[in-house]
C-alpha cells in the first residue's frame, strides 16, 4: 500500500531574487546579516551579491569564509578597488544579478532581513514593480536615533515630499525590492551618486508610472561600526533635491 505524505508542503516562490549589499568596513556585520537572510528566506531562491569597495578591515575575507559555508553560487563577492559611490555600487551589482527581482539593502543591520518575506509577499499580491520599506506609516519607525537626528530625517523627508510629490511616504529610504527590468530602466535614468541616488531612483520611477507599494519597517541604527552620514551628505542631499526639482 502506498503511504501518502501528509506533511504540509511549504510554499516556495517561483522567482529568483538577487540581494545586492554594498559594503565598506562591514566585517562585524556581514556574517550576521547573511545568516539572517538565509534564516528568513529559507524557501526562496536567492543569491547575495556583496559589492565591497576595498574595505581595509577584512570584510572581503569574511565574505570568502561565508562562500565556503553557503557556496559561491549563493554568495557572490564582486569587489571594487575603492569607494566609488552608492549608485555605482548598485550598477556594479546589477551587472552580476541573475534574479528576476533585485533587493537593495544595507549591510549594517539597519534593514532587518525579517522584512524580506513581507516585501516578496506584497509584490506577489499586488504585482508591483517596486516595493519599498517605509518608516513613516503606521507600523514603521526608527530605533536608536536621538531626537535631533529624527527631526532632521523627518524634516528632510517632508521637504522632499513638498517639493517633489513622489507618491511614496519615505523618499530617503534605501530598503527596496525591484523587478529587475524596472531597476535596469530606472537606474539608467539616474545621474546622482551617494545617498541622493536612492531618492532619485524612486522619484524617477514614480514619474515613469511604475507601480510602487510600501511595507512598514523599523529602521534600526547600526550596532557595529560608525555611521557614514555626515555634513557632506546633508549638503549633497540638498543639492540633489534642487537637481531633482529642476529635472523631473
């Protein structure tokens, strides 16, 4: 007599996801974020593409050890010789992506991988071209920032909302899922570098009429390492805001 397997079959996504993680001095974070991605996407076909900009702290050595654990087909190290900007890091990673969808996220655990299943579910349910994490709707928030930084971030977002009307609540967020073909189209329309690049991508995607959905997330300030946001990035942001106001 044939014995039927009564264990419930897990639901698996039919799509493949390429997760691009730019790094610079993330030796203390990259192993943990990798472990958490594998933990929360156990039923998903994905690859992690680490774009390291010549970190002097040994980040690449840690990634090579991770390749021995998870396989070089699951962990792709695609280094560059020096810091060349966030936008070019995404372009570099995209060249090596084999997935149908591309996730961009930070390595410093400010973007918790536990939200990834929700991103995938939202895209599957709505057919969205882009799913972006947001701190500024019910269920979202920020943890680990002092009051001044919260006010600065919120003020920057309100200013951008007022001037650009992008159609999303969190313009400066950088935790997103894109349909690969959409990301290729949008990224080729962008000219900014650094932190402004994220803002330009979502604004131009909105202007192009792409379907964008949001998922509430809690942004957590980095536990290990130092923040790379400083006065120069704030000036860059304001210049970028003026540029987008004039060109979109």
